[in-house]
C-alpha cells in the first residue's frame, strides 16, 4: 500500500536525528508495549506481515503523531478489534467487559525464551529456479498495490544490481492477504538489490550513496539490454 509509513526519500520531515547511546526503551510503558505485542502475536490470530500492515494502514494523522511504540499499540488494537478480541469500550475503560475468545496458542512465561530463539523462519524450499543472479541489472517494478507490500516506493521504476540471492522466502504480500489462518505462506526467491543514490534521486544526490533493498522476485524485472 502507498501509506504515510513509506516516507523514505520524502522531503519535508527534516534530518534524521540520531540519539547518541540511545536507550532501548525510553519509558517503562514501551517495554510493556513490546511484550504485549509479542505475546499477542504468538496467539496465531495473525502473522508478522498482517501486524506490519495494521501499523502501516493507520490514518496518516495518527501515524505521524504517534511514537514508535505508540504505533505498535495502535496496530495491536486494530488487529484485536477486527477479531473481536477486545471492544472499543474495553480499550476506553481498561476493564474487561466480555468473555475472552478462544485462541490457538498462549505464550507463557516459561516458554518465552525458547519461542524468541526459535522465531518464525521464513525460508522455504524453492519451487522454481531463480530468475536472477548476482551481478544482474534489474528494475524495480512500478507497483501501486492496494494491499501490503515490502517494496519501498522510492525504488519503484529504478535500476539496481543484484548483490545477493537469499533463497526462497515467504512472500510478505501474500502472507498478509488473508486476515485469518490458515495464512498463505507461498514463497518466492528473495534478493538484495543495490541502487545508486544518483539513480534514485538524480545527479544532486551524494555520488557515494547506495541503498540496499531486499526484494522478492515479483518486485523485479530484467533491465532492458
């Protein structure tokens, strides 16, 4: 989707302010926000790409006025409301007013470390031969999808060079296409593509600037000879 979250290369937001020795969490509630989001993600009611899509589809005024972990919580609220796991009244009052729905999995204290170490691997057996190889010149397709995508807007239509081939991985766009399980974990070949800054932003860009993007095969097409 072409949302406000996809602001790479956009003007008007000022310089990125780098915070020296930045703390992992700035206030105690941020660590709780992360813990709640991870715990609810283990419920099996959605996947990581649906979670990203929920955050990225927040209304622009809400997204831009929210801090990093506020966006996480607002995305989580959206996911839970859509599945009847919480009501608007409960979010307003902070008190449970309806019986909880049954969920497939509950992340318990004694299983947290093992679950985090295992993660959710996305690598899958390849169903076809890779279309591109390291060193190939490719163009990012000029896509404007209505649903979730991991292809940054600022590289679409631009030329790049394949730097690495990572094998076949669950295609994020399709993974987020179904709101409830079972999810579509169709895999595609995944590549790292390097774009020159001058290709993306013209001759006024830093001549030494390069941007690396991990892109699934359907995002790319062979560059014209």
